[in-house]
C-alpha cells in the first residue's frame, strides 16, 4: 500500500503536459483517499510500535515462548524474576508470566512459583493469594489431559495436530450443544 502510494506520488510530480494535468485532476480523488489510508496506516503502526517498546512486549513474548517450549525451570525462574523486577513491564504482563510459569512448572518447583507470586503480590495489592490456587485448581496438572508444554518438537506437534483433528468434530459439537443450552437458560 505504501509502495503503491509512493509510485502514484512520484508520477504526480512529473506533470509536463496538459494531458498529464487532466490525468492528475481525474485521479486526484483516488490519490487523496490513498493518501488518507497511508497516513492512517503509518500512524497506527507508529503507535503500535511505541506501545510494544514502552511495555517491552518483545521481551515479554520471548520469555513466554521460552516458558512454553523450553525446559529448564531455573532459567525460566530467572527470566521471569528479571521481568518482575523491570518497572517497564505492566502488571498484567507480569501476571501472565507468573501464571504461565505456574502451569509449566507446577510440580517441579512450587516453591519458586510461590516466590514469584509473592513478589507479584507485593508489587500490586490487586493480586490475592487465592488467585493462583484457583488457576491451578482450574487448569493445573490435575485438570490437564496431556502434556501441554513439554512436546514442542516437530514430531510431537504433528502428532498433537493429528490427534486434535480426530477430536475436532466432537469438541465442536459439544461446544455448540453447550452454547445452545446456555442461551436457552
């Protein structure tokens, strides 16, 4: 879109004949519309880039990815602790990191998980101790039907996709039945 606009803008700068002028006047409304769209696009991308930079979202997402796919709870604990100490990281992003750590390493390192949550709770009073217990009760190891995060190699991903496709129709049907019952109630 930006490249197309630049080409049109260059062609508009090369007006030498009356035919060029007539062509420019005929295409001017479309040019203004394109200019407005490009301006909105650039403004939106600029604002999104500022938010990503201010909230350090690239660093947060990299840590989330490493938590979900890489082993080694010691390195994960250190990475999450470092982000909790970073004042640029928002409370909600810190909460997501601690929750992901809890789901990944619930059995391996419950003490470290509680240290992370206590650190988070000390930074913000809105996080109560029961929050993590509720998370683990609803989505912890006891509720998981398979290893959610440990099978990140290509072969296991392919197996999981194949298994997921077999159960897709059933889960869609169950969801739609649940939804229809909920709406009727």
